């Protein structure tokens, strides 16, 4: 039995007459029992018709009794004053009465007609588009794309005109509610999306072998419906609420669901009824189910990398559309990871970046990758170890360590306080003037030297012009010959080491040229450590 009440009968009668399907009628009656939507559509329609026919039969019986009583009284009065007439002909009793109930065959034909008629509100979505055929289509699409998942969430995209048609039907019902002094809020009406999910979740789960279809999951299966008359149904809103509709680059139509909802909130009932039929006109066709789209939330992989090559950029180096280097750090790392997780793409980030001619040694530089739409989302520790070995065997230019899956929230820790972290470097320095060991020994005693660094000329094309203060916490020297020495530095993250050495035409002050009173330049630079305690170290 459907959970309907006596007050629902006038609404049901009004919506049936308007051309609403049985399930949309349940929605407008605010039926929130999911089982009511899951039962076969024909059963729901029969129950609704039986529910309202009881009322009609009662009214008919009351009317017949009243007429009969009235007729008997008249006959009694007439009998007292007029002579009796001949009894009525027996043939008259054999002729069918005009008030006789329709035959069973007529009732079946009427039921079939209402079943086949496209709903004026949902445009068929809660009729033939949410049955076993649709469930099989969804399941086959999911299986074909070979995702690995434990649960899934079903998302539904509907054509924008459903909002318009629903609003029209609501105004149609609203008149009846006002006349009957019934209080029902529009927000209490069950949404088409919700009803569709209630019907389909169990069927999809069954077709996928019992996979749980839940309200929140990392794996989403999207079902999209379109209708050829969307623009025609919504066009009047563009003239009455033109400020709600703005052309967008990526949208084929200005009538997006959000824009239509905004316009319906703005337009008055009187203006709406002036431009749009109430109830809505009968559609000539139902909605069209588009391709099923599957999407898995991103998976995040982190680790540390070493770079041993002085001709390898961190990211692909492309200038004016032309590639300058064959490969990059991110590509060498990403190739095996993308393959293992079967991801559609990735975003690479790291704790700072080194120049193409700079090596990264020591424990390496922390990095993280966001894997987009991975078809595989979990690897155990052994598999992650094997993946790390695969990357390291693929090239002698890089090496990764501490490779692991992390959360999105943990990704933020790599960037947190990046400016406050320290980094250690070793630089090979050239001096124009000949030097002795004692000429550079004073550098070892310099502590917390504050620099004013104007944006370097070499990065001015991609960084804003500004003067940034950076601190060199400590330095140490190792004499090589009269024109060369090694300089070790521990600095605040973000310090431009090359510019500190050669001065960048005076844009970095103080600089090594000023300290040694001679022109200096940097021949080689190595990053020895990036002091960020993330990601967690994994024992070898």
C-alpha cells in the first residue's frame, strides 16, 4: 500500500489529469518512503487509480442515494394525488445505464494509455528511463572501464527545463492546496534526482554483483539526461529574467540548471503563468540518456627525489612552443606511477625547484603528485616498493625514495611554512682576483646575513618585481686553488644562491662580490638538503 492520505486525493486527481506520471505524483504528495518508488511502475499507477476511485465511488453512491431519496419522496407525494400509471416496460431494464461503470477492457486500455504517455514533469526519467535496461547500461559502462572500487555513488544530471515544468506543476497544485486550506511547502516535494537514485541504486548494485551504492564514495558514476526541447521550454525566461543568463565559453546553452533555478526564484507567479502553460504542455518526446561517465577522486602519491644530472629540468622545458630538453624530473617519475594507477593525468608539485643545471643530492627534495581519475586507487607497501624500484631502474638521472600514498590534507604540509624552512647548498665559486686560503676564512664566521634580493632578471618574466628579504644562516669554505673554492651555505628557503654569488648587477645586496671585493661567479651548484620533514621516511 502506498503511504497516501485523504488530503492527497485532490492533488492526485489534478496531477493525473495534467499528465503527470505515477512517481511524480508521489513526489508532489511528499512521499519519502523509498520502497514506494521502487515497486513496478504499473503497480504504482494502479494503486493511485484505485485510491482516487474509492473517493469517486463514494461520491457517486452518495449522489445516487440522495437522488433516490428525493425521487421516492416525489413519488410518494404524487401517488397521493394522481392515479397510478402502467408499470414500466421490462425492455428498459435490459438497456445499459448511462452511469454504468466502464468495462474491464476499457480500464485496461486507459491504464496502458497512461503508462505510455510521457510525463509532463520528469519527461520520462521516472518512467522507462529508470528500469532494468538503464541499470544494465550503467553496469556495462562501469565494467568496460575497469575501475577498482568497493563502493560507488550515483550522480544524475538533468535537463534544465525540468525545473520549469516542475514549477508549473507546483503552481497548478498550489491552487488546489489553497482552496482546500492545505499547507505544503515546495521544498517538501521530493526531487527527481532523489527519486531516480532510490529506484536505481538497488538495481545497479545487483547488476554489479552486490557493490554498495552509497551517498558518498570516492568513485562516482554519472548519468546524464538531455532533451531536444530544453531551449524552447526555457526561452521565455531569457526575456523575463535576462540578467540571469550570461553566455559561457564551455557551455553549449545559456540555460544551465543553476541559471534557470535563479530565474525561477526571481520571476513572480503571475509573470510565469503569463508566459508558460499551467499545467505544462504534453511533451512530444522523452529525455535521452547520454553516455555513462565514470570518475574516481584523485589519489595522491608523495616521496623525495634526487637529481644527478646537470641538464635535466624539473618540469618539461618548452619555449615558444618548442621543447628544449628531451625529458624532465616529473616525466621520469610520473611515467611508471601513471601506468601503475592507470590514471588519466597528473599534477606535479614539490618543495621548491632547482634550476636545470643544479643537482639535488642528500635525502632529496619532497614532491607530490595528484593522480587524476585513477582506475586503480590502492597499492600495498610491497607494490609501492616495487613501483619505486621501477622508477629508479628506468633512469640514472634521478632516484626516488619514501614513495607512498598520502591524503589531500597531508599534501598541504609540504607547502606549510615553506619560507621558514632551511635548505643547504654547496657551490663551486670562481674569483677574478687570485685568492689565498686566509682571504676566504672570514666567511666561516658570518651568521644570519640578511639579503635584500630584487627579483632576479632571469625569472622576471614569471615572477612579480619585488624586493624580498632572505637570510643566509651560515656559510663555510673549502679552498681549492687561487681562483676556486667551495662555498657551503645554509639558507632560508627561497634564497637565490646564484644571485648572491654574482650580485645580479647589484640587485642582490650584500653579495659575495662585495664581501670578497672582487668579481665572483658560480660554476656549479648542488642542493645538499631540503629541511622539510615530509613525507615520513620509510626504512629501506
